[in-house]
């Protein structure tokens, strides 16, 4: 199909395809969800950011529910229940903090921290670099009390970022538990999807108070997202952990590079605008 004809595809069809393939990626390798939804809603559908973020979070709910249940009961050996018990409530707490206070902060520095974390995590997963995770490589061997405190603090941070960016934060959860906590990929994806279900639900309620949720688009994407989630979970359950890990690392590095390019371009444009105004 020619590029000029893409704009002629009905919006409903675009939403259906987007929901299916993003769900496939989310439950298959642990990447997708908000990171794709928000960008597509803004660039393709021309939604404003608040509408895009709210719809992204709401659509992540059925995707992560199906994916989480599938990984938890059918396709993998789940992590110990104690990780769910301490991590998920802290993520929800983070969404409450983020929705209340984050709009008052300057988020530019947080964008760079998020991007650099993705880049270093992808390099570590692909075995290109060990720093700075060497400091935490044996974290899972320390006492449970200290381990729990560290996981809880990370959970709060995850919730804040999820509310700010409109994403489920699998990009952060999976690398953290694979690299720092020494989970295998199936366990990390299982915990990530389960966490994101509760996290996205909490963050969606916060946005619903602002009447920003696009129910019309949500209804269109609901069933295609469920179908994609089932397909992705089935594929993930058949793939070995090593293959999933490499695929995740490559995809994560590409996303990090795209974020760096966007931030650098944005910084250059901002400085050029300021210089023009000062002339």
C-alpha cells in the first residue's frame, strides 16, 4: 500500500490493528503498551497528550489482565508471592503521588534519567556492559528486609513514572527484575504484566476524574486488544528465556535510541528558539 493511501484507512480499523499488535508485543516480550500507544495516538490519531495518556492506560488494563493470568497460571513458573505483595501496592502508591504532585515538577530531567536507564539496561541485558549494575548484582542474596525496602522504593518510582508518561512501565519493571533480582524472562514478564494491571487501573481512575478518558476509542480497541494479548501470551510461553531476553534487549535499545534522538532534537530546537528571541 502506498504511503498516500494510509490516511484513507478508517480510524476504527487503525485502532483495531493498533490494539491487536501492541497487545501481542506487550504480552509476548514485555514491551509495548503505553510506549507505543501514546506515540501512535499523538502522531497518527492527533490526540492531545492527556487524551492519549488516559486512553493508553485504560487499554493496558485488559491487555495486562489477560497476559498476567496467562503467564501466572498457564505458561510459566511465577515468582514468589511475596514480590507481588510488596511491589504492587507501592506502584499504586506511586500513581497517587504522581497524579497529585508530578504536574508541579520540571520533568525534563526525569526524561533523561528514564532514557539513560533504558539504554544502560538494554546494553546490560545484551551483555555489552556490566556497569552500574555490578553494585547490585547480588542484591537477591542479601536479607529479605533490605531487599524488600529496595523493591518498595522502586515500586513507588514506577508508579510515578506511569502516571506521568501514561505507560505501564514494563520497560522498567522487566529490566529491574531480570538484572537486579536475577529473575528469568518469563518470571519478569509475569510480574510486570500483573503489576501493570493494578498500576494502569489505579492511574486510569486518576485520569477519569479529569474526564479525559476517550470511551469511544476504548470500546473499539477492547476486543482486538484481548485477542492480541492471548496470542502474545501463547507465543511467549513457547519461546525459551534466552531468546526472549535477547529480543527484549534489542527492542529496548532501539526505543532508548529513539528517545535520545527526540530529546536531543527537542533541546536543540528549544535553544535555537531562545537564541532567536534574545536577538
